């Protein structure tokens, strides 16, 4: 190979300082990546780690969600998650924020399909359950407050928006404006009653506890029929 001329040598950029090289190493793909790994461009790794974390969560549950497991899933150095999120609490908190945003978006879209307040409320309730069925790991994480840092801005904002959506839906059904930061006792009771009803049904469903009830019902009965009957029955009592 021909030697570089003096001009070419002078044009070569100076080597990056050692500390910059060491810091960048956290984002470097691991030597033995997964077979389906693709190279990450600068700035993509944060998002890639969150997507990897969601896959691990849904596949292996919260117990299997570790920083090393996420790094292995993403095919990067085990130091990468720490570099981007600080610790496991930081990672799961950012992941839960994504869950709340997805969850709220699903309910907003469902509510927009209804013509009346009752239809909108029923559509939102069905979207609530559907999201939990489609993302049981994420749904479970969103309500594991002891594992999350609720003061983290992204999670705090996403959770508040979700609660505001619930409060707004209850307010619409009651034909009144509800300020979610200044609830009356009656408004708070209405919100918690609706939330408890749908959340309780969802948890029983995810835990497989409704199968026996369905087996005792008339032939042809479905989970959707049971859910609607429960919600309509509660509406008559309110």
C-alpha cells in the first residue's frame, strides 16, 4: 500500500480523546449480536432499547425484565441501558410512560367512534380491556407503582393525561365539567367506581378467572356480552 503524502497526513482528523471513545463504547453493538440485529444510527439506540424492553416484558414478564436482558435483546453492550436510563427503575418508568400513551390513544380513538355519551363510554371501556389483552405485560407494569418513578416527567405527564381522559369521560356521562385536579367527593366516587369496575374485570380476565363464569352462562354467551351487561347494569344502579 502506498504511503500517505504529507498533505494527506495533515488532512486526517485528529483522534478523538480517550474519554469520548470510552463513553461511546456503551452504545457500541455487542460482539455477538442477535441474528436479526440491524445497525443503529446515532440517536436511534434509546428508542431501540425501549422496544427491546417491551419485547422482553411481554415475553418474559416483569421478573425477566433486567438491564442485561434488554441489552441482549437489542444486541448491544450490557452498559448501553445504564448509559441511557441510569438504572432499571429509569428504564421501566420510561417504558410505562409509553404504555400510558398507547393506552390513552386507544381509548381516545374508541371514544370518538360513539355518537352518544353512553356509546362513547362503552367504547372506551372496551378499548381499555382490549389494550390489556393485547399488552398484558405493559398493562401490568403501568400499575406497579412500587417499581416506577412517578416523578419522572414523561411518566408523570402520561399518567396524568390518562387520568384526565377518564375524568373527562365520567364528566361527559354525568353531563358536567370535571376538573381532574379539583374533584368533589361525588365526582371522585364516580371516577373510582367506573375505574374499579373496568380494572377489576380486566384483572379477572387476565388471570383466567372468568372462564368458569362463562361456562355457567347460557350457550352462546360471550365475554363481550358479559362485559356489556355488567356495565349497563352498573349504569342503571347509578
